[in-house]
C-alpha cells in the first residue's frame, strides 16, 4: 500500500464497504510514531489498564504485523509506553493501535513505527497479566478479528477481511 491512500482504497472498493469486507474505524485516534503509513496482518489483544500481555507480544518477532489492543477505552492510565514501542520497532512490528492511552510520547514519536491511541496519560498501567489474546475486539465502531488486515495512513484506519492487492 505504498502509494495508495486509505481514501483511494475506499473509493475503489465501494462494494467491499457495503458488504462489510472492508471497514473504516471511527476517527478517534491520535497519530504517534514516525511511520504515519503502515499496514499488516492483525494480532488482537484485549486488556484493561494492564500492560503485561502487550509487552509480551511486542517482545516477539513482529514480522510486519499490527498489534490491535482493545484497552476498553480507558482514560485513567497508559497501557503502552516508550520501552515496549522501541522493542516493537526493533522486532519488526509495523504498528500498534491502542483503544486506550499511551505515555512517553516524545520517545514513541522518535520510533520508526506507526502508533495510534486515543490520548496520552502520565500514569502507568497495572502489571497483573490479565487479558485475552487472539480474540475478537470491538473498537472505534468496528469488530476486528485476529488475522484480518489493517491499513493506516493520515486519513484513517481500514480493516479488511483479506489482504488487499491494489
């Protein structure tokens, strides 16, 4: 998706939008990280005010995947910080989308990775290791399944049931 924008994908695929094969997330996310355009297969995670499982995922090789974290939309603490984002960058993750808050924004913005989150917050998350991996998540008005494909740029975020070839 190097030179094709999410807007162009939507314009070229109205039938996929109508059928639900292609979905646009509601525009609720702030853009962080140096990589404003990113895409890849989705890995899902559901947590609430806890970042242990996020860190565990980002310690793995990313292989161009995108971690989509349903943090319940919590605005009470940050579930992602600079150290795990640096690790994600170094491990080959394409991006991270967080339905919640992040912190260490300056450090994250220096990383060559795409990050989307609702906001920043200075308070750190709990470390209990509670959450669910590889489960359907619902965020920004869309249900997202493990293994679907995410395409993000400055216009927004798209989810596709299959990899798009444009």
